[in-house]
């Protein structure tokens, strides 16, 4: 019976109703069907629309006649009836509705039937005991119909959810491919029922252990693909939402989502390595200098080794002190007073350190053509805690 089971005798009270009542009830069925359909249309607004007339009338007619057939023969097949009401529940879900209106219609139909039978009991010769058994049978029968509708509704909801997840995964793939046209994105977003935003940002998520990072429940407007090797989410109209162990790329038009994801992943990589803060969501747009400098780490490492070699040969405490002083001098145009304020030292201390730096770096210190190289090298070295030069220590293979 389509997966539904009618349990023992106690759950099939229509077996207790005298079979001859089916014969007595049949002549009155057209009037009862008309009254029930009219009352439902009048009292349940969702079914008052003309488009529902045929479906409603068909469902009421089928249910009432099948119920009477069960009274005449409790072994009457259920397949058609359960299939019909499963389809009704399935259709309600596909239309985006709950079963609330349907349940209201069932209860209303049951009350009408019991009332009509009570009014006709004397005329039809229905005893009080038989009337009680008949009322119990009606409500039990409607429970089976409700269960069938609920099964169909759940199946449709599960299928719709799976379809939505599939279409949204395809949309994520399209967005981060970097090759989609605006029209292709708009078409896929419509199929996925995802309003295409004016801007979005990609958020690269950190993997933990052997599986992808599972963030807390995400808002419904956030696209996520957490099962890929490099999990990510796409946040529409970014508004400063926070997450842990994640990095957000700069806001871009949807057609450029791949660019945002690229920078999000770069920022996440730097956060993992301690170059950027890892205790909160890292916004790539807030760390553009670090991203730009560290984008070509091998080249930056070579520049650092070349330009800062005399400085890097000093003791750790002394070279860091001088490196920070030189970086601030480059940023402040060698204004000792301003640099002193930034470093919270006396201006004379800054001048003394500058004298030391001139002795180490010579004319390079004031060469306009070398200042940018120096600033990049100092920024990279200080930001990474000196790790940017580690790659220089790895021997490169010689020519084949």
C-alpha cells in the first residue's frame, strides 16, 4: 500500500460498521460530495480558486466513495487512494505550501460527514452504536489519508532540497570558474533560486583534520560548497559577517567571483602561516600590501637577501630594531621626529640608528631607485618574522 500499513483490527474500525450501511449510504453520496466540496471551498481560502475545483472535487469524491466501499468490503484495495493523496501532498510541496490547509479541509470534511450521518440516522435506521462506530471509522480513515499526503509532501520536499543543493553547487562552480558570462550566471542563479547580488565576496575556509571545516549554520542567501577539497562560501552584499579560520576576498561583481576567491585563498594561506591574523575572519581587502608583496615570495626573498644582507647579518634583536626604524624612515621621508613618534623613542635615538644603517647599507639607503625595493623587502621580512628569506636557503636544482 505505497509504504503505508494499516495495522491490526483496532486501527481499521470500518470493519466494525455493519456492511449493509454501505448500501443505504450510496444513494446519498452525490449530495454529500457536493456539500463537502462546497464547504471546503467556502471555509478554506486556499482551495477557493477555480484552478482547484477539479482537483478538490475529485479528491472528495474519491475519498467518500472509497470509504463507503471499505464499509461494504474492508479488504477493498487502497493503492489508488493512497496514490492519489500522496500525489496531493507532493503537489502541495512543489507549490511551496505546507499541509496546513489540507489538514483543515480533512477535519472539515470529517465534521460534515459525522453531522450529516447524525441527522440522517433515524431515517436510515442507524443505531447509536453503529453511528459511533461509523464516526470512529471516518476519523481513522482520514488519518490514513493525511499520512499518505504527508508522505508525498516529505518526498517532494526532500527532492526539492536535493535539487536546490545540486543547482547551487553548479552555481558555485560557475561563479568560481572565472569564465562565466553575466547571462550564464543570471540563468543558473534563477534555476538555483538565488537572487544574484550586485556584489559578493568569496570566503575560503580552513580545513580541519581529515575533513572540511564546518562553520555554524549559514544564512540561506549564502552559497556554500563545503565538500570540495578547498571549501568556500560566497557571501552576497558582504556586510562584515564574521567567521573563524576563514578569509574573505574583496567584494566584486558576481561575474568576477573567481578573483575574489583567489585572493581569499591567498589571504587564508598567509593567515595559516601567521603572516596575517588567524583568530578572526581575514578580509583580503584590509591586507592588500601584504598580499601584493607576498604574491611573488621567491622574488621578494631574493630582493630581501640582496638589499638587506648586511642588516640580516646582525644579531636578531639589533637587526629587527634597525629594520623597523628603517621601514618607518622610508614611510615618513626620513623625518626623525615623526619616526620617533611612531616608534615611541627619542628623535636622537632615531638619528643614531640611521647613522648605523648608513654604515651598513651605504648609498642604497638614500637612492630613490632603491627605496621601493627596500620598503618591500623590509615589509616582507618583518611581516613574516624573517621567514620570507627561508626560501633562499633551499638549494635550487642546477640546469639539466
